[in-house]
């Protein structure tokens, strides 16, 4: 069995940590637009399901445009809120 020095083990471990962190950071950065798109589709799908319109991931955009004509925010008094 080969003996490794403490220094070698420490340097190897530090190198692996940095490499894996860089790969994870790169993956998160590259996948960020896809995650944002998925979140938008999920929100639209939830809105459609709240009005009893069954939809799939593929048909959500078309059905959203068909059924949802206007979007707005109201406060607790039922008044529209501008700028949101």
C-alpha cells in the first residue's frame, strides 16, 4: 500500500474541492435561464389550474394566452395596485 504524505492529501483535497465548486457554479450559471423559464411556466400552469383548465407543460403557453387576457394586482380592499 502506498503511503501519501499529509501535505499531498491536503493539496489533493483542496484541489478537488475547488474543481467541484467551479463545476457546480458553472452548471448553476448555465442552467439559470432554463430554471427561470420553468418557473414562469409553472406559475402560468398553476393559474390555469386555479380556473379548472387542465394543461400540460407543452400546452401551457397556448392555453394561458387563450384564457388569461389581463393581469393585475389588487390590494386587500379590492382596489387595483399600479406599478406591480
